[in-house]
C-alpha cells in the first residue's frame, strides 16, 4: 500500500509564525499555488488513487479539493493539527511559557484546554492503522494533514525522539509504503514557489 501524506499549502498562520494550531485559516494565494504543485507531484507519482482523507480544517480541505477535485474527500479529525489549547491566545510559545512555566515539560503533558503530544501521536497512529485495515495492499491513499501529525509519522515510523522529527514544509508530500505489517518512509517531495 502506498500512503501519500501531504501537508496543506501556506496560510496566514504559517506566515505569521504564531501559535495557531487549530485556528481555521484558509490557504493564501501562495498556498493555493502550492496545492496545485502538490497535485502535479501526486499525478506524477500515481494515476490511481483509491481514497483521499483530510483533516476537517479549511486549509486541509482546500488542499484536498485542489489535489483531487472530483474525488469524495473523507474527513478524519484524527489527522487534524495539534490542539494548543489556551496557548493559541499567545503570540509565541515563549510568551505562553512565561505565564505557564511548568506547563508542557514532556510529551505526556497537556496544554491547558488542549492536548498532549502523546495524545496527538496516538490519534494519528489510530487513523493510520484504520486506513491500512480498511484498504487493500495495492491501494494508493492520500492523506491531507498538518505539520504536527506529520511529525508524528516520523516519530512513529522512524523512531525519532519527541520534538526531534524533521521540519515539514507546507505542501510537502511524504511517501510511505506499508508492506508486511511495516511502515517505511520512502521519500519526501517538495516544490518551492
């Protein structure tokens, strides 16, 4: 099975570099161009896509509809962005940490009114396992998601330590092969604009 995980295109939140998590930003003009480049990339990797899944956030749904405009997109909230809780009220995580210095020391610590990194990892892995269970070995599946869930893929599949996974660009595609009960990251694809 081939799994193509694609991070959504650029949003205002990506430009401002603040703590936005689940804030529901749409794609910018550049983000729409990035999504069209992702479509070209995916078209070059495969002709037959069995299913496309997406986070329910606008930026992910827009990216999914650009990549496969005539395909029914299945919304799966397990692939939505990290929930920073009240930290999204702060311009930066550093400012949040000034008011909450002992919050979120480990991956098991939850952000106030949000989630922990471990909770995000568990939901992403749950979604990944359900996709594998519900599709055939020969299927190609696209999942449109966010930076946080894509970090989880690297933690889960390549055993990166918490917070050490590589940076994932907007509209980057990570190609994963599932075979014999194992996941392998095959390649990463990214076009700059």
